[in-house]
């Protein structure tokens, strides 16, 4: 009623009054300069100012600073020319809290058509707006780190201020984050990610952009920086930020990150911005992966060379999955020669992979992939069985070759059924165990628990064991003494550098030590007469290498023997 009386003084069109005083409306009336002449109770309540404070003040008393000048300029332009204006405004109450109002301003015009008064009618939509903000937060921000997600990233990329051909991307991945999660639990892992996010953010300028890409991966977009040195500075700053310890459950933790970088001037131009960005992200990802493979805690650019390598890696990784089931593997054999008698005492079986897309792929490249995926277990079994079958066939045909050496990966060796599998295969193929030799590396000895146990079992079956690539690992004399192995294969790198005096010392040492420990000593990679002469002079027992023959398919082994009869002979 009070409202009504106050209003009557300055305002008499009944219809409008009724509308203005409608239950939920927040009403203010100002003169044509925006000085408040009337407010209703609702206005006082929401703005937390008294009517006394409001009357005579400028309407801008409730401005929040949220809207820019052009917003109000536009509004004044509308109402100043006699038009009704409508929009949502964020206002600020006396106590500093904000509220949102859906606002309509109606100008009242004099006879000349000029506004002499404005009536603003507002409705409180704060709840709705807050809900909207929460929804936006969910749609565009990562709830954990509060960093933008991919959706907001796309929005940012599509904004006018971004030139796609003038930015760099940093693909950041926390090193060994899984171990942190596993050790401290996911809650602690989450806290760590929050801290990582805030450290990353602190390294960037306001025009850069950072988004959480998922898990422990972050994408950083450096706006208008493509110069390698400049990008490097920021990457370096990030790595430095990680050097400060992270606190987890009152423990200091040191974690590192891997950063892969691509710059838009280092890729071919694209017509389509989206494709360019996709390609940049892909290349930064590859570069990051390269850092990981080298142990992390570094940054790395997307050089072409790396890209080629990575492309090859992914193709090989894909193709190898089908190799066993589609018969792409074969086995070649390389003669092992007794140096004193010049007789072929055995062969080493070496796996070959020929792929329709990739051609022949070296085992040095694909064996680690098989090991990583565990696929080496079935493939290794296939090799073992094929070799034993081949040996049995040779023997049956009267070609009495002494032994076949088969390389065994530590992953195979770790299998609880490994010894049993060997025994089964021997039984199945009918090969006597003394004709089979298994080559294990120093890595196997160091990595496999209870290795001595398995070696003893194999020895009890009657299988021979040789230690491959000897001299390249970290073997200690003490285990050589304990192990049930028969042969030491001196790694070919030592033979290759035979005229280097240090290598000679090493070879002499290995030969002498091997002999004292009752090992047979075999030199791998013998290529020249001189190398052979040296090994013979130092009483090395056996040799293997291109000097005699490259690894060849099984059907050629007999032929080699015949061609070189003077030099290599089969021992019975
Ligand atoms: P490794 O067991 O040390 O085999 C010897 C490697 O030296 C073979 O390479 C052989 O071709 C090569 N070689 C032989 N004589 C000479 C020579 O005179 N000069 C030079 N420069 N090289 C020579 P390859 O066949 O490429 O095999 C590489 C490695 O892949 C093998 O090294 C072995 O560790 C692994 N590998 C091969 N087949 C298998 C397999 O069936 N199972 C497992 N687990 N590993 C295998
Ligand atoms: Mg070998
Ligand atoms: Mg070797």
C-alpha cells in the first residue's frame, strides 16, 4: 500500500502501476538521467539498500562491473530513443553479493517524444543463472582440476582471436602417475593432479590456454608463439615447476613430467583449421611418447625423423598382432663352429618376420614389442616347437647336427609353465634334450626370480643353457659360479672391436674366466680371418658369424655344409 501511495505521486497510469506492483516484480523508476525516484520493497530487499539510500542515487548503484561499457551504451541508446529494452543483468547488492535480474526498461515519453522517466521491472533469476553456471561448469570444465575440458578448448579455438597457424601445443603427461595412484590411492592421486594443474597454469600467460585432456594428460596452447626458443623457455619453466616437491600425506614426493611439443609452423599447412589442430595434437602426443620412451622428465619437439619412427612403430605394433596366426614368421639357422676342428657343432635358430606391408622386420625391432605385449610367450613356444621338429627331421634324415640354440626371452622364462612346456615339446617332437640349447641373456638372470631353480630343472631334463650377449649386462662372477649353464656367448660387439686393446683384454678375461668356471666359450659375430686367428690363438672354443655363414633357411644348412666341407664339418 505504501508502494502504491509513493507511486501515485509520480505515476498515475493504473494499468502500469498494477503491472509494476505484480507480486514478483522488482521495480524502480528513474528520471531521464537514471536517478532513482522510486523503488518498491522488493528492490530494497534484493539490493539490501534502504529506500532512503536508493532514492536520489544513480541507478548504477547496483552495477556489478560484470557487464562492459558497450552493454550499457547499447541500453541507453535504445531507451534514450524511446524503445523498450530487455536483457538479463548481473547486479551487486550492498553487501557485495551478486544477483541476476531479468530486466525490462520502459521509457515514458513527453509530448515531444523524449523520455522523461524510465520504469524498470526486474525479476530475480539468480537461481536459474546459478544453475546455468553449474551446467556450464559441468559441460566445459573438468570437475577435478577446474581446468577447461575439450569442449571449452574447441570453443576457444573457434574464437576470433585465435590464429591456428600461429600457436604451439604442449602435450604434458605426468611420469609414472599410475604408480602414485597405486601407492597412495586415487584420492591422493586426485590431489596431486589438482596441484599439477595449478602449477602448469602458473607457467602460462593469460592469452594461452590449458585444458585437461583426460587422466594425467594436459594440453597447453601457446598463443602466438611458434619460435622454438620461446616455446622451449616455457617447457623448461614447466619442468622446473615440477622440481619443487609435491606434498602427499605429509610426505614429500618428487614427480616429473614428459612434454611433447608441436608448433604450427612445423607441420604442412592445412586448409581446414580443425584438421591442423588435430594433426598438431597428434604430433605433440608422439613427441611426448618419445620423451616417455627415454625415461621422461624432458621435453621434445615433433621432428620429422621422430614422426617417421613413430609411424613405423605404430604400424609394426599393429601388424605384429596378426603375424603368428597368419604364418608370417619363419626361422633361419646360423652354423656354430668348433674352432679347433672347424666342424659345425650346432646352429642358432633366429626368428624372422616377413610382413606383406612392412617387408622383413628385424628381430631387434619386433622382439621388444612382442615382449611388451606378452605375445612373445606364444611366439616363443612356436619357435621352440618348430626348431625341435626341424632338428628331429634332420636327425631322422641322417644329418646329425649336434645342437640347436633357441633364444628365450625373460618374459618366457618368467612363465611358471616354462620348464614343463619345454619338456612337453621335446616329448612331442621326439628330440633328445641334449640336442637343445636355450639361450638366456644376462637380463633374464637379473630379472627372473628363482632363475637358478628353473635352470636346475632344465639341466635335470638334460637341456643345455647358454648365456647370450655375455659382457653387455651386469653379470657378477658369483652367479656365474652358481648357475647351471654351459656356454658363454661373448657378445659380437667385443669381437667387432677386436683391434681395440680394451676389447682384447675383455675377451681374454672372458675366455680365461669361462674356462676356469668350466664354461664353453663361444664368440659371436666373427666376420674376418683376423678375428678368427685371434680367437683361436686365445683358445676360444666356438665361433659363429658371417665369416662362415649368415643365418639361412633350414633347407640351405645342409648345402652350406657341403660347399664349405673343407672348413665346416658336422660333428656326430
Ligand atoms: P642374438 O641371439 O645375439 O643373435 C645373434 C645376432 O647376430 C643375429 O641377429 C645374427 O643374425 C647376428 N649375427 C650373426 N653373425 C653375425 C656377424 O658375423 N656379424 C654381425 N654383425 N651380426 C651377426 P638377428 O637375427 O637380427 O637377431 C637379433 C637378436 O634378436 C638376437 O640376438 C636375439 O637376441 C633376438 N632373437 C632372434 N630370434 C629370437 C627368438 O626366436 N626369440 C627371442 N626371444 N629372441 C630372438
Ligand atoms: Mg642368441
Ligand atoms: Mg647374442
